[in-house]
C-alpha cells in the first residue's frame, strides 16, 4: 500500500491540486458529483491572515484549473 504524501504547509497551488484530486477521487469511488468547500478561519478582529489569503488564492486557482467542478 503506497504511503500518502504529507505536505505540512502546502502552497496555494498545492492546495488547489489537492482539492481537484480529491474531487476526482470522490467521483471515481463514490460515483457522485462532489461539492468542494474551501474553508479557512482567522483570529477574531484580524482583517486578513496568511492562511486565509492562501485558501482564497487556492480557490481561484482550482476554479481556473477545473472549471467543471463545484468549488
């Protein structure tokens, strides 16, 4: 059995690729059209946060890479 790749701090492009791969796996195994939520949280009172900005960017990248998916 192959080991899963663990990326402790993925880039926005890596996050997008992970989301797309997950959607394709879900389609293949479960047989239904997946809906992919891209979520991030920030500390209360903070207007922007590095991780939130990364998820927003990853969402845009994933939508551009796979416009057929519901992201």
